[in-house]
C-alpha cells in the first residue's frame, strides 16, 4: 500500500464537470493498492498519515500533523502508484490489486479515516477524475506500509 501525500493550500476533485470533493489547507492523499494489501495495512496507513508531521509549527519546523493544524484530508484512489516502471517504456500493473478487491479496501480505508478524523473528503473510486491542487511548499512524500 502506497500513499502519495501532498501538503496543499487547496485541492478539488471533479467528475463529469461536477465538483465531488474539495478541501482547503490539508493533505491530498493519492492511494495505491497492491496485491496482498489488507485491512491491517490500511489501519497502519491511516494512523501514519494522520500523525505524519509535515506542517509547520509555531517556529516554522515540520512538527505538526494535519490533525494538529485541523486541515482537510482528500483521499483519491490512484492505481498507477502500483505501476512497475523498472523496465521498458510502458508501465506494468501486475502488482496492482484487482479492481473489486481494491474498491473494498479503498472503502474500508476511507471509512477508517472518517472514523478517526472529521475533515475527510474523497474522490470516486474508479472514476475518471480531474484533480486540481496547489501544492504548499512544494511538500510531497511517498508513504509505503
């Protein structure tokens, strides 16, 4: 399970010209699910991303989490994070979780996020989404559990 975290000033997800999710200051989280990922991995990922200290504290150091700053969290499924790019000029997706299993684990992860933190928005699993963001920093981290 991989999560690409981006600290954002704002982020929006649109599907078919409709805005389906929006946050202001917070984390845009692209979630990639690999074959073999499970609910225990999701629980660890949720705990880690909510506690990950990538926001500035009062002294300007990265010592605050999204929870500490009361920011938003926008979760977006992104199977391309599971791509194997080591060989050739075309990504391979043999390690990506199959869609039906991935949809269930994505839904579980979203539910766990919402259970632990009230400021959570999400894209639509499997939809053709247009994601707009203003990366603050830029600050981007790849978490792997």
